[in-house]
C-alpha cells in the first residue's frame, strides 16, 4: 500500500495560534483492516485515530498518550494509544454499528460520556485527567478536554471518507488541530475555530495535494493570510510519520500472564492445554503451553 502519511506542526506567529495537520489515510486504512470495522464503526474509529495523531506533536522523546472515550450509546468505548513518533494503535469496542445505530443519538447516547487522557513515559504516569464528554462527538470532546485541562482553547476538525477497496478502505483520513497560545486574541480565535468546521476546510482536507500546499491553503482559508506573507508569519516542521504499530510480543504477554499467580495459571491449563491470548490492539494471537510456566524437572 502506497503510504504518504504525515504530521505537521507549526505556529502562526503574529496570531499566537498553534496548529497541527495530519494526513493519515494509509494508517487509518490499516487500523480498519486489522479490526474489520463496518462503515459506521470505521468513521468513528478513524476520527479517534486522527484526533490522537494530532496530539502527538505535544509529546517528547518516549512519552505517549493513552486516550479513552466512553459513551452511553452503542459505540461504548474507543481507546487510542500514541507516541511522539506518530505510532498509534487503538481498540474500538464495537466494530459492527451500521446495522444497529440509526442516528447519532443511538451512537453516543443522550447522556454525557467520559474522556480520560493519560500522559506517560516508559510506563510511568506523568499526568492524567478525566472530564465529561458532553459534546457527544469524538474530536470535539477531546478538544474540550484540552481546553479545560491545559487552559488552551483547542479546536479539532477531522475528515474521514470511506473507500470501496478492501485493501484501502479509507479514501481520506485527515485533520487539523488549533490551539490559542498565551497572548492570542480569543475573539479572533473564535472566528477561526468556526471557520475550521466549514465546508471549505472539509474540501481541502480531502483534496490530494502536496502536504505543504495543503497547509498553505488551509491557513489561508482560516486566516486570510496569503503568500508571500505566510512565509514570514508562519513557522512549521514535520512532526512524525503516522503508522499503525502495536508493541505487543509474546514475551510481554508471558510476563503479564505470570502476574496471575500459580493457582490461577493451573486452573487455566486444566481447562485448556494450549491457551491463546489475542492482543486487542492488533488482533495478533499468541499461544502458550504449560512448560512456559511450569518447566519440566
């Protein structure tokens, strides 16, 4: 599968607006193929993956975000885990929503959901937070979380377009995140964030063009900053290459099973001589036997 995914980060200097832009159609296609999600579940899972990727430029080194959305509706739960390099993985609780959910009320429910965000480094939690997911929209609820937790007004727009090809089930998966940095005119930012949800931005996100050209066009549509002025008012850089990558392996799962204790392990092997554990992030299966835990004398 041809891959041209990217993540850009930057700052509109005189407006004090930080932005992230990602195109991740190949990455989201891989996630959808792995989890075999139907069209409705693919769109929701894709939105969560794009939202997660847009946050990765906020990480450094070996830091990672684990983001969990929980709703009272049929979508139930989506978990995303991503690192500073743009490597991401996820778990959609429901992969078959098209035949169940008639509208967004069925998908999200009518009551507030919950969103939690954990920032960690090498297994140690750096900080974590939880908030109501009252907007009942995956990107909007994450944006609201950052607006309240980091005290930086945040807005996210994503674009997910399905494709008929089973090899590439996602035709477009892209998104933009804006944050009002200290000193930003919040009235001006309110106008920009409204424009972020316009049909014009949706059209630009789905258009196929070089990443820098797409960036210029989106910034111009949002702020009316035109070239050559944009070259002086805009700074940006590449922040990573998105990739759906799971870190599971047999050794890690073996260590996890050993935490169960001897009595519980014995019960497992009494009912199944070769138990298999499937990783929920990537659906890879690992088989174990009694000798892994009770070596022969």
